[in-house]
């Protein structure tokens, strides 16, 4: 077990270092001089050179990388060129929106998908299964912003249950803040749930044909008990894999939904930073996301071992 | 009164009839054998008693267990019976246990479900039954997972699950088919003892007449869903009134006629294996100490003459398949050399192995798994032709495939079919056709008949013998089944824990084994003649 953990940890750390090198290199190659960008078009070459020295842009490549990477480790991401505030402050604000949003969406997606998957698998080929999978097909096909618009129309415009958009901030009270995240979370969760339900169904159907399911039935357990106690856990590995991928997507790939709901999330920040050539912000967010994805994969790897004892090796 | 009574049972799955008017009865403490070839409906009979039939199955007739009408019972009633009054053991121990639950959980689960016992009590009882089936606490704590156990040990766990609540009836569906003969004998002994201890009825399903004869008081023979003969085991088999019974008995003792082929002149050996060993990296116990390698094959030497047929026998896990893989140059030996037709094949690059690969082909155990289901027979059988020096043109290739198919008893029209259109025996013919299409000098056959029914197996053995004679092919048969070795081999090598422990002429080794592993194999081998004689003697 420990060997498995240590191995995964080392691999994760190495991946992170490698990724940071790639991100740094790409930013070096990209055209555009940050010093010139900050000073504007009218600045003289001298001024630019002075600022470059000041920002350490003229130092050797390796030194600059080490400086940057060291800063990352102490959560010092540098200052945004356009806003002239520490990047960490910008990011912290946005994560306070994006992370809870992603978590709620992920939880919703799991809560919807697993029972639907179990339901469908246990009625394979019958009316209930066809109906559920038809709905899932629809969920995969319909874009989430359309769901978002429908949800706004129904729950905000018509029923007045939740605000139609915007984020009041956590200082406005947890409940108020959560309420404004609810609709976007549902809009994000529905297509994800549709995908996850299909994965759960096919994984379960495969497992239900295994010999040990028959053994469990021969013990006298009712079908339902066999399904939940024996089949589900064995079907978890593909489900966990998809969950990991979905979480990574939900953290930063939500720009459309953020725009529909006027949410100040990470997606919008990275979009603005790109359009404004605020490279240091882009670089920082990309690194953060890389770290998040690696962390998620690590968690997924560990949960594999929790689910399946064969991956742990002998104690 | 009978414990189980099946009267006029008919079963259809989606309109296809599977069972037709089957009658069967089992009294408490009685062992009844249900014999038949694959597809005869044995397993479906068992699943009907358990009411674990596929979704589309429709059963008619009467099945009464202990006064309960099984076919009319509700699902709740059936859940109460299954695992409590009726236990079931399945064929494939490697996949019969849930890989993510400990053996303790899996044995205790049924106990808790049926008796409403709390966890501690259930685990206590699970412990007792595991001890009883030969898995003592010291080596097999409840916290073991199935993947940490061997096939025979897993089958013991399955038996523990089935017998935990002392059922009145145990159904064992080919419980030993996937095990080697020594394990088979142990498991059969265990079942026999459990029957005696608990006065349990046992329905033993098997395709192996010898096994059933050793175990069963009465037997029922099924063919194509119908009972062809039923009655006292010894009498049924000694009298063999029904032609099908006679056919089965003959097929299971079949020895192919094999007049000595004239050896191809020179005494130069075809294959020489010298001091070959193969180590695998062992499991690391500590981060700081290197792992001890595990030796799968240890200092093995053997020679095969042209047209000679050699059987390599041994229990599962003894290293026979690893040795075969090295001979086929699919794996590299750690030590030693292998020479084929005088040329070393060890340590050569792949490109230099082509002639050897052409002259050395293989037939695997599983005729279902060794073909790509999406390719036609023509392409599958022609596969080894790429090893030829000169690539045949399309028409010529078809000609060669047709010829190979003809040699194994199939027609040229079979060329355009897909593997799923063939039966198990026909598929094994296909893999033999694929093996002989390059006119090899040596065919390595890894358990080539152990997945086949007795009558098919007799045919395939005949085919091997015929090809040996006609084409002068030498064979290396890898098997745990001594009847195959006896039927076919000139020389027998007995392998045990990576070493060859005994070798000699087949009849000599099998009739007078000297080493302990060989003796264990021979004494565990079920033998139809011996079993019938013993039964008759017991009955006076």
C-alpha cells in the first residue's frame, strides 16, 4: 500500500516540475514584451530597458525559471501587468467562486448519475432503461448554456426563487452566496451527469455479467442487494476516472456558464488575461490548473486503490 | 421421500428449447451425477433449481424441493432458499469471488443475511467453515482477498460460502474442471466428507464420467436437453445399455491408433533444451533490500526427436507453460540454451528467428479466445504464411488454406466463415490448421483438448495422431491430464516446481511412477475402469 502511494506521489511531483518547465518555456517563446506592454506604445527604448532590468527580464533563462518556480512554491505569483495587483489576490477571489461551483456541480452530477446508471443497468433493454438513456443522450447533446437559459427562465424569471445572475460574495452570507451558485451548478451538472450515467451503466452491465454476481445471488441476496453491495463497487473504477476528468473541466472550463450568470470565476479571469496579454496572470492560472489536475489525478489514483484491493499489492 | 424432485421439466430461452421433459430426483445424503456434453442443458438444469435463469427463460413442469414448488415460488421465497437450504458451487473459481471484498466478508455475508446474526457471530461461523474446508486461520485470515489465493483455495472459499449454513442440497456445477488433478481429488474428497457429515444431497454436474463415477450413487445422462439414461452409477456404466452412454464411456477412454511413424532418417534431435532456467523478479518486501527472484523454470533439459511426441505433465503453476513459451521463443531464458534443428534460438534477434518460427507452431487451450472474431477463417489460418521465404499469391494462398482445412477435416467452403460460426471442436481444428499450414516440424500444444467434450476430444486426439503420421510432425503436449499423455505420448516428462522430476516412456512413468510428484498425479487421476470396478465391488 505505502509503496503504491509513494510511487504515485513521486510521479505526481515529477509531472508538476515538468509541466512548470513547459509552461515557462511556452511563455518565453510567445511574442510580446511585458515591459513594453506595461509602459505603453509611447515609452522610449531606455525606459523599457530600465523596466526590463527592474522586472528581472534580462537575467539568464535558468535563473528566471528558478526565481519564478520558487515564487510559485511560496504562492508568490508576481504582479498582474494590467491590474498592478498581486496575481494571488486576483486568483484567490476567483477561486472562492470557481471551486465551490465545481464542487457543487460535481456532487450534483454524481448524485444524479449513479442512481440513474444503476436503474438503467438493472433494467437493461427494458422501457425504463431506454427512457433514462434517451434522456442521457439528450443531456449530452444539448449545450449547457441552453440549460442555463431555461433554468434562469424557470427559476429566476418565473418563480423568483433564485437570482438570475451575479455573485454577491461570501460576505453576503453563505446561504445567499450558495443560492446564486445553485443554478449555474445545475446547468453545469446536467450534461456531466448524463455522461457519467452512461459510463456507470455500461460499467455496471459488464460487472453484472461476472461470475461473482451469480455467486452472490446463489447466497440468497436479492437482486437489489447484489447490485448495490457487489456490483457497484466493482464498477467504480471507470466512474472515478470520468469524475476526475470532469472535476478538472469544471474548475476552469466553465467560462460560458460564468458569462451566462455573470459570475466572477476563474474562467472569465483567464479569458480577460489572455485578451489583455496579461501573461503573468495566464501563466499563473495555467500553473494552478495544472497543479489542480495533477492533484485530482493523485486523488483518483488513491481512490482506485481504496476501491480495488488488487491495486494495493500485498501488505 | 426425495429432497429434490424434478418432473417433466422443459425449458426454453427466447423460444429455443433447452430442456425437454427432464426427470431427476435426489434423496437426502445422496450424490447424483448429471453428465452430458457442453450445451446438453446440465447447467441450465442447475440454474432452474436455483431459479437463477436468464431473463428470457421460460420453465415448465414441476420442480419440488423439500415440499416447496420451486417454479411457482415468489422471488422472496427463493432468496430464503438460496444459500440457506440450497447451496451452489460453480466451475470457475478464479472469477467466482468478488475481487473487492475479503473472503471473510463474502462467507459471512450469507450467514448474516439468512440468520440475522450480528457481524461478530457471523464472522465466527465464517471462520469455522473456512477451517472446515481446509483454510486454517493462521494462513488464511478472514481479511484475505481472493486475488491472494490460488484457484484451488478460491474454490474452497466458494464451497465454504455454499456450505456455511449446512444446506440440504448442494449443487456443484463442474466444481473441479478448472483445477489440476491433484486439486481435483482434494476438492472431491472435501465434497464427499461434507455430504456425509451433514447428510446433504449433492447434485454433481460434470462432463467427466470418471469423476462422476467416483462420486455419484446414481447418475443421469443428458444429451441435447433430454435424459437418455438414468440409474445406479455402477450398473448404468457397466451395462451401458443406451448407445449414447456407450459412446461417452468409449470416448472418455479413447486412445488414438498410432502405428509407429518411421523416423526421418538421422538421429539428429529436433529440439534440444539445455539447462534452461527462467527467473521472475519477486515481490519487494523492503524498500532497501533487493527482491528475491522467483524461479519459474529451474535447470530443465530435454530433447525431442523428429516425429516424436512428448508430454510435459505437471500441476498448474509448475512452470510448464513458461517452458513452452521459451521453446517458442516468446520468452527469454535467464540461463541455458535452446537449440532447434541444431541452431540456437536463445539470444537471437527476431529477424533471425523466422526459420525457427516457421518450423515451430503452437496450438492453445482455448479455441474461443485464440481467434480474432472479426476476421474470416481464410485470413486466420493463413496468418503464419508471412513466415515463408516466398510470399504466395492470393490464389495460391487460398489453395494452401483449403489444403490445411482439408487435412483437419474441414471443407474449403469454411474459408469464408467467421470463427463464431464454428463449434468448440471445429475451432480447435481451425487452430490446428493454422499450426500446420507452414508444414512445421514441431507443434507445441498447450492443453489442446482440456476445454473440449470427451467425444470431440477423442476426435481431436485422432487428428493429432493422424497428422503425426502423415506429416511427421513432432509434438510437445503440455497438459495436467494424464489420460492425454497416456493416449498419445511416446515419452512423458513430469515437471514439479520448475524442475523435471521424472522422465521415461509413457506407459512406464504412468504405471510405475517413481518420484513423489508423479505418484501424486497418477493416484489423483480419475480412472473410469477403476471407479466402476470399485463401485461394483462395494455393492457386492
